[in-house]
C-alpha cells in the first residue's frame, strides 16, 4: 500500500498520470481514489491517493476533518485469504534422505 499527496491529478488523464500508472502496474498496484481530495478557489483535484494491490474487495470514502485543505481518505480492504494449493506436495527419497517437492517452485 502506498498513500500520500502525489500532486498528480487523478481526475484528468495526463502524461504524468499515465507514467505513474505504468510504474505502479509493474507492482500490480492501482489507484483507489476517484473523488476530489483537494479544493481551492481555482480548482478541484484528486492529488491525494491510496494505491493498493489490485483487488475488488475495498471500499474508500472521503473524510472532511477540517484540519487541512485536503480531504482525508478512509479505505477498508477486505482480508484476502490465500487460495488453497491445488496440488499436494510430493514426497520422494534420494540417497536415503527424504526431501519434499512442492508445486510452488
């Protein structure tokens, strides 16, 4: 998870956003904030973001705390349970020593 004021407006498609998205994609990360997080007299932007591992199991909402000109974000990510291994480990014997062979490798 990566979060912070990244100063790239996610309400617009621009070259900097495309470059950041390409970098994040190499780590399987996605931006989650789709609502404005910063409002000034001149503009409304989404420059504060939370990047998480690509998943469908999250919920994100703004929180106006009155302490800053930026809105806070609250993200809830569902606990991901690893899937069961489909193949069971195989046991074998090699020169009188027992070893385990796993399908993970």
